[in-house]
């Protein structure tokens, strides 16, 4: 026999899931910018949810590293710092070569073409020329890249990291000249290598994209406190 309490919990879980996904996507896209304060009561009202599912969503965001509770102040979107960026991109740098191997082996030509469209759509300068559907425009290219690998274990392990990488690069796109000519050149080289199924070139180009992005993010965040002065062993591509 199902009790009233059980029924409430079964309804609360999907509502908290929806709240979590809505907030996570807003944080990753930087619609909710790093450091933004979130008032639980106002959030609950805007989402049309009760306190319990709202708090569950915030606690999941905390566990995932996207928000943090601050005593007597409420909740805050996790700030973007040099150390945070370093840790995220260093982990992605180590994961990227294995992803490339699996993508070259398992991804379909259609998936590679879709990924190229998503990458193009993610650049503000290219958006007006894009004929992508609204669903594709909302999609996240780095998360899609992970899903292309065709290995469910790798996908499950790498998707949380990819979500953080997505946020880091979206943050960079809020600033002028983040996608400089060097970055765009290596991005194009990566797409060409994927289309040609050239594992060595694809691996090299993706690592260059990460390194150049790290250097640009360091420039943006250089005034922030950090244990290390430069994220990654940054090699400025020529």
C-alpha cells in the first residue's frame, strides 16, 4: 500500500530533477554568472516549487560543484577562479586523448558533422549565419563530444567533467577576443582531423585548443587568487 508520504516523495523527485537541470544549464551557459547569489525563497517562487524540491536541487548543485551555501548569506553560484579553471582543464587535458581514440573508432559521420555544427553555433560571431534548429542551438558541444565516444562507461565518467569544461569556455566567451585567431585555427584543425578520422592530428589539435583556451582564461582571471599562477603547463601555440 502506498502512503501519502510515499506519493509526495515520488512527485518531489521529478520536480527537484527539473529544478536541478534548469539551474545547472543556466549556470553552465553563464546565464547565472559565476558568483551570482541565489535566494532559495525567490528561486522556489520563480520555479513554482516548494521549499523541499528547491533545496534538493541546490544541494545537488553543491555536490556537483556548481553552487555553494554561504552562512547567513544564502547560496552562491561557484565563482570562477584560476585554480578552479586549472583543475578542470588539467583533468580534461588528461581525458581528451582517450576520448579522441574512442570517437575516431566509434562515432558516425553524421555525429561528427553535427558536432561541427554545434561548435560553429557556440561561437557568437557565427550564430547569425547558423541554420541550426533551436534544439541544436541549446545543445552543448563538449558534452556532445563525450557522448560521441560510444563507450557508456567513459561517457558516464566524463560527462560531469565535460559539463564543467563547457561552463569554463562559456565564461571565456563572455569576454572579448577569447576565441582569438590561434584558437579558431586549432579548433578548425580538430574538426578537419575528426572528419578525416586522423587520430594523431585530432589529438594534437584538441590539446592545442585546451592549451590556448587555458592561456586566454589565465589572462582573463589573472587578478584572481590562485595557488598556481598559470593553469596547466600552458604552451602558447604559434
